[in-house]
């Protein structure tokens, strides 16, 4: 084989080894600081939660048909970031089993674990505050993706709205 090819190939293998080492180092550093990353992303996302968030059900009564009435909602809007395997019971009342357990971020940038209990006559929930580290421990690295995605989709919709407004203004008063 040509010495130039052999030398180039050796350099490529060396570069791959260096990149693998840097990747492992960076991954370890990021894992150690994932709570700080998620906390910062939550703080940066919080101002738009009021616009993109949902009014989450706090409690409601159920008719025999399953329809909900007398619904009450949490005060602040929230975005859903993840779902976990439900705990056997709620921390606020061990007699209530957990049917659905989700991680949310509210308008203030705080994480909560919302646990829903559903019976034949009632649906109610308990919101347990979480630190960013606890949220990552329970719901995994998907939180980073979901926070990013929430902002990304918000920006896309804002861009579409801005473009639509510009077209409407252009239609009303065409440029001369």
C-alpha cells in the first residue's frame, strides 16, 4: 500500500480515537450538570408557558356516562414534558391509587409531578413539586428534548403568524 494512504488512514484512526475520548468526557460532564441545564431551560421556557401551556385539570366529578362536570383547573398553565409509570399510591393520600403520572412545567418555571386518581364518581390530582434533578431522575433526558421542542414549535407558530400578518397588511395596502 502507498505510504501516503497508510499515513492518512492512521491519522483518521487517531482522530476517531481523540473524538471518542472527547465525546465521553463531554458526556460525563453533561451528565454531572444535567440538573443545571434543565433548570436553565425551564427558566428560559417559563415566559412562554402562559401562551403555549394547557389548563390542567385539578379535579372534577364524573357522570355515570364518564363525562366530567364541575371541573376545576390548576391556577397556572402548564406544559406536559413526560409521563412515567404510575406510583402505587399518592404521597398526599395513600388510599388513592395513581392512574396517570406526568411531569409538567408551570408558568413560573417550576417542575411538578401531577398524579391523577380516577374513580367512578371523581377525578382528582395531586401536584408534587420536583427539583430539576429529581425531574431528570424520574423522567429522563427526554425533558431536555421536550423543553427544546416546546420552544421550537412556539417559534414556528410565531413565524407563521408574523408572515400571515404581513400578507394581510400587504393585501390591505399593496405597496406602490
